[in-house]
């Protein structure tokens, strides 16, 4: 079913996909910069809509002003008037007799709009899904950059043709560089799911991770997709969105597994450009209820360092006794990507000859690293 609503005299074109129910929650999808509702069966938006309808959730997609079939001039588009579009759509959905609740889904620039709209309407929006939210558009504008175009931030032109097709008005960049993205979005305290594409070459992981820092109830999933949400895990991403919106929110419980005190004994580094490498040698001990023992010689953390990211991979063996008193060994591999000013969360893998701890080899584990005076403390927990 196709829809049209008015916002300040402009007709905004949209589509409703609804389950065969009298009433149902509605998810509103906001597309990205230069995008549209992608109203064809194979599109990711159409696949998301079908998945949600199968779960009893209605889906409304709209073209922002100056996009797709909606009225307006693309050159006049900016984040503020896209938020006005979003509010008009939200008010329309809120006024429908079939609406039981409202969820927002936003991709790229539409993710920024969805987040800020949720922050303005935290009492109305029940859940929020951010797909590669392009919060880095603010820092790009502060640096005078849009796609491959460079401009003087102190002398912003009236318009810039950014890709050979789209002329973006200078007002867009003036607004973007001062946009209070996180300041408004953090007013939203209901459940949020953020998808970070591991192949995303447009939006930095740091920009997406900042949402987790600012929002009190935000979960990030790192997936093998690009900025357009295409990749090896597109199907799984669509499943995650449906699971997140169709189930009651619950925070995963983490049970402590190991607490390991690590003492750094040596660091060797090759400083090159633009990539450097470092090997950190260490010893240490574990004194936890499940296991007590020491790191044997040979523990090493290999680090590959670029301007914005440090890739970490630590491997070591612990020898000691498990909680049954049986002597055993444990091999641990801890991998992570460290970004500037972001929390370092690792993905541990465990191998052991302890029959009592064998279950950890298949468990979903999460690790965190806390700096100490002469090394770090590694905390490994298991999702229960």
C-alpha cells in the first residue's frame, strides 16, 4: 500500500507493508543520503520489511524530501529538514488506529536522523535500530570533506556536486559541522541495536561505538557487511533486526570466568609508515574460582598499528589446576581492534585439556582489558 503525507506543503511518498492483523507495532525505515525506499523485492529494505511483517510488525518506508518519489529539491535537503520529515511521518504513524507501538530503523544518514528523532521522542519510540549510522558526517563537515570532495570550511560554497549527480547545498555542511548528534540521541534510553559493518569504508567504527558510550541501553553487533549492508552476513543481519524488534528486551548476563594479572616483560617495535608492528612479551597469573595457575613463558601480544586502529592478537598458555583440583593447561587467544578513545573489548578463544572446563571451548566469551601499574588485568566473562 502506497502512502503520501504532507510536510510544509511537500508531498512525501511512502509505502506500508502490514501483517494481516487489526493492530500491530510499526517500524519506520529511514534511508540514507541519496537513497530511497528501495521499493523492489530484492532490496535489503524490502527483505527487512518482509522479515518484520512475518513477525507481526508493520513497516513504513518513506522517501525524504528531494529523494525518490517525494517532492522537493535535493539541493535544499539537510539534516534538520530530514528530521522534520521524520517527525511528520512519526506523527502520521502515531495517529493510525492500527499502531500499537513505534520502532525506528535508520541507515547511514537516515540512522543519524532516526537516532535524533528517537532522542526527541523517547516517550513515543519503543526501540531503535541503527544501520551503519553516519555520525561521522559531522567530523567530515568539520574537516571540509564530503565523499572525495574537499572544501574550505571557512568559505563554504553555495553548493557542491559531490558525486556527479547530487548537488548538496552549502547550508547542509554548515548545519552538519555543528550538529548535536549524540547530545540529542542520548535522550533515548529504550533498547537500541547498532549494526557496524566490518567492511564499511564510509563510516568509522569509532563513530558507531560512540553511540554505545552515549546511550544507556545500546548493543553493537559487528557484521561482515559493507556500508550498503551487503556481504556475507546480510541474511544474519536481517534475522537480528527481526529478533530484536519482535522480542522483549533483555540484557545478556555475563558470568566471570577468568581474571588474569598480566606483567609486561618486554616490548619490541618496528616503526614504519603507514603501518607499524609491535610484539609485547608478558608473564602473569590467574587466581579465579574456576582456575588457578600461571602464564608459562612465551606469552605474546602481536599488535598491528595504523593511524586510527590497533589490531591486537594475544596468545598464551596457563598451567595450574581447575576448580576440581585437577592439573590442567589452558590456551587463550584474545583478539581485538583498538580504536582511539574507545573501550577495548576482546573476543577470547579457549582450548583446554581440563574436562571440567571443556565447555568454555564452545561458550560465547567476552574480554576486557584494564591497565595496571606494570601491565594489564584481563577479565574474561561468559554469556549465560
